[in-house]
């Protein structure tokens, strides 16, 4: 298992309940692949550097998790399908 970091941005038009549902679905995807969800840090609403899908701001959330080496590819595929997530990035954390 490797440590990863997922940073995703959801549409600013979503209410708190919908944002929580997106986070819970991501946690379920990770858990279903025998991964472990670590720290979750909600950064809140921030202005985007440039418009994405006609939005000027978005709600940022950082999720640390551990999973197998081939899992991020599947997670990336599923996040691209989601209509509520406007951007995401998955990064391998350095081993300390």
C-alpha cells in the first residue's frame, strides 16, 4: 500500500449536504478497494485562478489515503465521471 493525496474541487453551487455526499462516495470508493482513508481537510471556498466550466470559485477538499498501486487509475476514472467535481488531482506522497 502506498500513501496518496487527493485534492478535488466541487461546484460552488452545491449545498453542504451534497458536498458531504461527494466526500462520502469517495470514501466508499477507497474503502471498497481495501484502501484506508486518513486525514480529510476541507479548505472551503476559494477563488479559482481561471474559470472552470464557467465557475469562478470552488470548494476545495484534501483527502489523504492509502491504497494499492493500481487503484489511483480507477479512482481518477470515477472522479472524471462525476458531474459535481470540476477538478481533481491524485499525488503520491513521499515515503518518510
